């Protein structure tokens, strides 16, 4: 049986491409370069803000290989060749204020992003994790609503994982007009209706005339599920959220054991 010639590989970053200390392993990098040299697009798709992805894209020379990034869970598509935004979809000020009211009522922390800063009214160990992951400054404000006077790309509700799981179910019912997904057990991400990694991946694939059957997607968490299901080949790393384990096509080694390299070797290099 003839093996599919994959033209694009889409990689979640945290807990998938990156090791637990937020680095790209030598093994993963080497295989990504091989794929790019073969003409395969390597695309980063993350819940991270755009600015917290750029250094990794440069490390992989994705600008040289004319590739793309999907940031904020797919709310922004960036063309790395000339660093232009191809697509951006935001939440309205009113939607963000409604989310703030919801978060207060349901006793979670809430953050958004303005001027490349994390904005919140509160401090939290979970906000500290987001600061550490993204490298962004934290602008702690006295009034969240007064600080947010226009649109923003997304919000995150943050709290202890078992409680936040119940909030996720409730929020999906309370605000069905928004896109809600879990990126880490303590990060509940909210974007505009219909926005997720699959939505922007489909937009990008159409622009490049790449069929979904020619795409590999690799992830580990709830906010990766739509792109795993959309791609011709959906792969989880071994540290995938347990309830998602059966919802992909294959499982490779964990993020700390070069699962991305394993996938490229097997499905792109056919070794």
C-alpha cells in the first residue's frame, strides 16, 4: 500500500514539542530540520501568545523555510517569512467583561493579554506558571474591566484542576457562543466562537493547497483535539491527557523522550 506523502506537520508546543523545561531537544530539532529540508511545512500551533512562540520558530529557522505559526489557540495565523498576520479573530470587550463576571461568580482567576502583557486583577500560582511559560510581564490592575477597553485575542480562567474541570463543563453551557478548551489542567482557554487549532489549520491548509489527508498533527491536551481529529494523521505524545488517549490515530514517546522526532522519522522519513 502506497504511503501518504505528508506535506505539513503541525506541532503543539508545551508538553508536546517542548520538554518539561520548555526546550526543544536536539533529537526533535534534528528531525524537524530534515522534514523542512524535504519541503515539508513545520507549523507551530499553540495556546501561547505570538511573542512567546517566536524565539522557538527562529531556533527552528522556520522563517527561512517560509513557514507559519498558529498562536492563541488558532486565533492568530502569522506568516513567518515576512512576519505578517494572515488572520486574527478577537473577543469583544463585552465578551471579555462577561467572562470576567463569570469568573468572579465562579471563583476563578482570569487573565487576558494586552500590549504583550498578561493582565489580571489577582495573583495566583497558576498565573505565575503562565508568566514563566510565556516570559511576558504581568500587569496587575485594580480593575480588570477598566483595563480592558477594547478587543483582545483570548482569556484564560485559572484554578485548581479538579475544580476547573467542573467550571469547563458549566462554561460551555453558559456561553455556547464562545470556544472553550483546556490547554493545561489549570488553564481553561476561551476564544471567539469557532476559533480553535483546527479552524486556523484548515484556513492555512486551504491557502497552501494542502489537503487535510496530507497533514500530521501532534499534541497532548484538550485544546489539541480538534486539530488531531482534522489532520489526516493525528498523533498524541505519550503524556497525553488520559481521557483523550483513544481519540488519535497513534501514540509516540512523551515530550521528554523526543516523541516529535519519532513521528517524523516514522511517518515523514519512512524509516
